[in-house]
């Protein structure tokens, strides 16, 4: 289009019913029966868009269209809307035609003087209204007589000037006798819509239509149209949530997102919720500011009070009486800005627009008043605290107690994030003394445990620095689990040591002080968990408790759990000793979701390494069941990760993999929130099952390694496995040997935690360095025997047997199977049976078949697809060593159908001995052990 820019308007969706009403009214007007169609609705509902869609309909009915639109700033322009309606058609015809129209009574409204054509139109604005009405009636009749039926469109008539409104209301009263369809739109809720002339026009309407909010399907259609591509339903759903289906709101949000080139995909849902179109904000503020003052004041009060707003509070905040508040709320509801029946904004867009309209000083004053009214009204502390969050510079004598109470309430209802907000605001209060400030820091540290572990430790250290009594300082430090101190900075470690010295050794204390000392020692011991010398010292400390240490008190169990984990790392005791004491501790601890925030995840790792998970599995299942109703998402994911580790150590690889996929199905884990409690089990599951997708997800956004040897080792294991899966064995070996160096340097000697040597040995064998591989396997075997866990011994012995030729290797494989018969890890047993069957397939085919068949059974029972696949492949290779002869195949087919040896012999006219010989050979070739397995073997070969 040359010289102009076409406006690209969105399609009109879900307005078929309204258009059908208008079309029927247009046909009636064409036949001589006029009517008034009123289009009413809140701002942005699509009234103007509906009026814009009517001219094409009028053209089909051969109607002449007269159109006009009211504007707030043009209300003082006399006869402005009349001029918009009539001047274009008067100017569009020749002078003789125009003269014929402006005759008789119609001549009175003509503004012509001589032959001149006034620039401001042909309608006079200086005649009495009765003459004006009569003249306009005559002019409209003359035009319709010449041009046929008329469609008169008047948008936003509530903004029309008084003479124009008077004529439209007059026309509405007599339009039924004219070939005219009058269509007017009115904004519901606007104060001008309640003017007498507007009400008179509305009451004269033959039909009223109210465009409804858009459905999910229509919103998706508009999103697709605006972006020119197929949008994700998740993105479209977010658009519906934010705008409520209001067409104007939706268009503004989509335009804003398009300007920022935000793709319409589900991953950008948060961007939709964060959209705050400036154009829409300005329109909303202009709209509200033009309403009576009570409407504006009530809207601001609702903004400040938020979800706790009610008419009583609004009245006290604004100084308005109940009637004024009620009327203002009704206006806002009719505007579509409040949820029906409640003083709650229907859209965050509205609340944010109003909030941004206030200055910092106005906002703070409003929040102070709201907080005071809530406090004086005895409202819950959290309602008061929400308002105090917006007040920074004003001192209120009761504010500190309100914030403390609110934080306590938030923790009780399972919302630590809210507690953190209240406590951070409390710490801005410069009237707090050291004790109160320390208590606030301790409460903040406790609330932050599930969100930011490092900040939690930092804040409890700040609290300790403010306290003077050793008991108080110790009590502050022990509010956090020992596990949180593993990566504590040096100043926190020094502080721990200082308080330990001040308080004294547990053996020198009694009662509550002894409990504090034991708790404190648990933290001090765990801080040194990266130092080999400290780990050995913890192992010796555990031995100092004797063979049957007391586990009666929480402090005793906590310290013993930390010492057990340290002892497990260095293999400073046997698996039986560690597992026995660990089980005793577990029996004294309740299975609750909250255990993930304490020291018990260390006990889970210890018992898994000791191959002692019989009691652990139901304990975790119970905690998980409770978490379904009462726990947080983080707690549920952490317990699930622990359950995956237990499933892994029971050889239930499919179950472990399903849990890991479930935990990682959502957004990437927040490692600052979960720590290694989630990272280690999920990573070991991914590595053991060789699940490339799990490995990819875990490495997509990994935690920061820092100085944590455990995190570095786990990430190295993931990267090494990923390299191996891609065929890059050299890189995989480099990663694995680096893991081993880090773990050895940190004093981690236990093969029950990380069997990195076996992975490295397997890689070295495939790279052709069998001697180096055998050396690593023998080292692992030696350490596994020292540790004493059946799973670790059997695993190491199997790999050593794989690498050892001849009878010695076969003996090792038999030993591995024998050891693993006593292990909880059935997957390791299945894998060892496969290796034993593979070694025996040439020399002892019948025994090999028995081992492979059992391997398949054990693997299927525990859910190890890797072992099942190995067994199947070995069996197929073994069966492929000899193809069934024609006679063998006929015998096998009859036997598989259920025939006895005698029946087969009679059918084939051979001896029973020949049938037995054929069956024996066939069993060996097919890799089966008994007659009942023949049918399955035949199906597997597609016979």
C-alpha cells in the first residue's frame, strides 16, 4: 500500500454468536425494521474489534455504514460524534445529491454558507437541541431513502459529547420504524456509563451482547497468529493464566514478548508471567485515574493489602465508609479487574501497574499504615509481616516481634522460603541487641537449610560471633546438621574449634553440656572429612567407644553416624562392624521426611557400602510415604535419590533407573539446595546402568566442584562413563585414573563406596594392557577382602577372574559366585554367573547352560537389563556353536509340543535312546537346561 501503513489486526475469535445476532438485525433493518444492538463489557473485552468486524457484514446486506467513536478528550467537542457519523457521507456525494438531502427540516442542521464548504463539517452546532434532533431525523431519513438501509456504528458512546448522546438516545427510541441498525458499545463499570443519557440509550437497546473472555483454544490461536508458528500449549496456557483471556491484555503481552523475541515454547512460561507491557500499564492507570477518587483509592489499597484485603481493612486504610468501598469494588469488578465477589485483582498485571504508579515514599507510607491496621486488628503475624517487607526506613516498636512470629509460623506450615524473607527483613532492624540478632541469624540459618546450604552455615557463624557463653555458642552451631559443615570455610572451622575448646570434652561433662559437646564434636569431625589424617582420627575415635557404644541419645547417634561414615571412607573397620552399628542407630531413628536435613543421609551411604540394606529399604519407603502428604518437593526428591541408591545396592537396576529418571524429569536440580545427598545416588545409578540420558542430564548443569573431593569424583565418574559410551576409552581411562588419584589423596580407600579400579581395569583390558588391568583388579580384591562386604568382594573377584586365564581365573569366577550368594546385591550375582557360564561354555557346556539360565532368572528377578543382555548374548553364541540338524530339529519341535520321548520315537520310527541323544545335543546348542524351555528357545530363533 503506497503512502500508508496497513494495521495488522488480530483475527476475531469466538465471536460467531455475536456476529450472528448482528447479521440477523442487519437483515431486519434491510427489510425496514430497525433495532439497537448494544455491545457491553469490561475494558479490553473486544467490543471495538467486534464493531470493526461489522462493515463487511453491512456490505453483504447492501447497507451504508456510518461510523464514529467517542474519546475522553473530545467530550467537550459539541456534536463531535454526529459529525463523525454524517460528515463523511455528506462529503462523499456530489453537491446536487447533498442539496437534495439537506432540504426541509434537514436544512436546519446544515452549516453551509453560500457556496463555501466549512472545514469543520456540514453539521451546525449552534441550534437548539429540538431543532437539531428534528433536522438530524430528517437528514437520516433522506440519506436512507437515497442510499438504502443504514448501519450506524458508535464505539465508546459513554465518551460522546452531550448533543451527540442526546441524538443517539433519541434515535434509539424510534429506530424500529426506520431501515437503520444502530450498534453502540459501552464500557461496563466506567463512571460515564452511568450518565442518564447513556443509561437511556442502553435501556432502549433491542439486544445486548457481552463478548466473553477467550478460551484456551482461542488464546492458542492468537498466540500462533502473533508468532507465525505453532506455539507450545504450555506457553499458551501461561498466556491464559496471566491475561485471563482478556483480548486486549493478551495482545499487549504477546506484542511485548514478540518485541523481545521470546519464542512461544513451554520453557518460556516464566517470561510470560514476568511480562509487564508498558502500553497496557499506562492504559490501565489512565483508565483508573479518570474514575471517581474512591475507585482509585480502593484500587491502591488492594494493591498494598494483597490477598489479605477485605472491605473492613480497605475502609480503614482509605478512610472511606463501607458503602463507598462497596461501590468502588463493584466498579473495579465490572471493569474486569477484580475477581467476582472478592477484593482480589484478577490479573497480576493490574496489581503491578498500580504498584509501579506509586512513589517510593507513597508506597512505604501505605505499607506502614497497612501493617499497623493489620497489627491493631489482631491479624495473623504473617499478614503483618508481608506488609513490613515493604517498609525499610520506619521503626515500629512491635515490628520485630511480628516478624519473628511470622517466621515461626512460616516454618510450622512448611514454607521456609517465607520465613527467610521475614527474618532478613528483621535483621535490617537496627534496634536489635546482640542476643536478639544472634537468635534471628540462627533462625535464618535454620530456615535456609533447604535453599542455600552455604548461606546457612555463614549465618549460624555470624550468630555465634555475637554470643559470649560457650553453651549459647555451641547451641547456635548445633542447630545445623554436621553434613552442612563439610565444605565450611576456614573461619567457620576455626570458630568450631574455638567453641569445642571453650565447652570442653564430652567425657568431662554431663547432662545437657555433654549432649552439646557430642553434637559439636560431630560437626568438628565432619569439617575434617577431606583430610586423610582427620578421617583416620575419626576411625580411632570410633574404636574408643568400644565394641558396643551407647546409642541412647540423639547426640550419641549423631556423632557415631559421622564417625561411621569417616571410618567407612578409610575402611577403618570391617563392613560387618560398620553395618551392625549402623543398623542399631537406624532402629532408634524415626523414618521421617525431615531426616534428609540431618546427618542420616551419611548413614544411608554407610549401610549401602557395607552391603547392609535389609532394614534400610523399608525405613526409606516409610519416610517416602510420609513425604507424599507432609513433605516438600526437595525432601521427596532427596528421599527418592536415597531409595535409588538402596535399589542399586540390592541389584535392582531398573527400579533405580526409574527413580532417577523421575527425580530428573523436572527442572535441573538445585545443587545448592540438595548437596551430594542427591548427586551421588543419581550419578552412581547413571554409571551402573550405563544410562546415557541420565548422564547427559546430570552433566548439563553440574554443581560447582570447588574443593569437595566427592563432587569432583562423581563428576569425573560421569564424564569417564560418557566417554566410554562414545567409544573414547583413552579419555574414559584418564578420567577414571584422575578420580582414583583424588580419592586416594583424600584417604578414601573403601571399594564399597567407589570401585573406580574395576572400571579402570576394564578399560585397560579393552585398550590391550591386560597386565595393568590385572594389577588394579588384584588391588581392589585385596581391599575388598579387608572391608569384608560380600558385594565388594564378589565384584572385585569377578573382574579379577575375567582378567586371569586358565583354571585360576575359573576358580576366581566360582569364588565370586559363591561369595555373592550371601550378598543383597543380586545384580552382581547375575553378572558373575554370566561370566562363569561364558568361561565354561567350551569345556563344560551343560554347567555353562545352568549358570546362564540362572543368570537370566536372577537378572530378571532383580531387574538388571545389563546382566540379562549379557546372558542372552553368551547363550546365543554358545547355541550358535552348532546348528541343529534336521533330525534334532524335528525331535525338539515334537518335544516342545509336549510329546514324550516314547511318542517321539514312535512318530519318527527311531529308538528312544536316539531321541534322548538328540535332545541332549539340542539342549546344549540352544542354551537351555530343561524340556520346558524348548518352546521359548525356538521362539527366540523364530522357528
